[in-house]
C-alpha cells in the first residue's frame, strides 16, 4: 500500500535521482540518447525543484517503509507540471494514485481543467486517465529537440 504525502525539501536528492533514473531507463525507449541526456540533465537544477516544492501542490508516493516510488505536482493555474514513477515501481498503480491525488486537489481548488505536457512514454497512461491530446509539439531542452503532447482533462466541479 502506497502512502501519499506532501514533498519536503529533504526529499530533493531522492526526487532528483528518481527523475533522472526514470528518464534514463523508462523514457529511453521513446527518446534517443542525446534527448535522454538533455532531459535527465535538467534534474541537476535543484533550485528549480526547490521552487516547485515550495510553490506547487507537490506530492510523493512512498511505501510503508518510506521508499519514495514517485512524485507529482500541480500549479495553482491547473498545470499538472510533473509526474515521475521510479523505474522499479512501474505498472504498480503509483501513477494512478498520484494522478488521482492531483485531480482531487484540482477539484478542491475548483479548477475547470488540468493541462499536462506529456512525454511519448506517458501519453497512453494519460489517455487512460481521461486526458485528450490538444496538440503534438516539439520542445527545446538546451538545444535538443524532443516531441511531447499538450493534453487536457476537463473536470466536473
């Protein structure tokens, strides 16, 4: 059984490693080595992670023995900003639990919809969770181009 809690600044080293490990293993099936390196390199920007923990609705999933298995965050404007599940905890319901937490928080905030910018890898999961593609897009990460999707889920308030 996974527990959900608010992220703490003390979680940052684990969250960075989880983020980078997931990109390097799970997302590497959909992105080339240059793209993976650029994307995973973003995890070294701890000031960005610190800002997100301090300003977003930022949650971690963890096992009863406190092993962090994933994380997700929500901006007040309805952007479902980040979600990553540890490479060793894929397909165990962690992403579903985190997404349901984000949706409940968005409903509490009375947001009309959620917008997510989703990797090729995550697109099928988000579709199963009721998100639909608004558009395919290409993003530039430090001069390296990656394809992803803008997706939206309308909420019933």
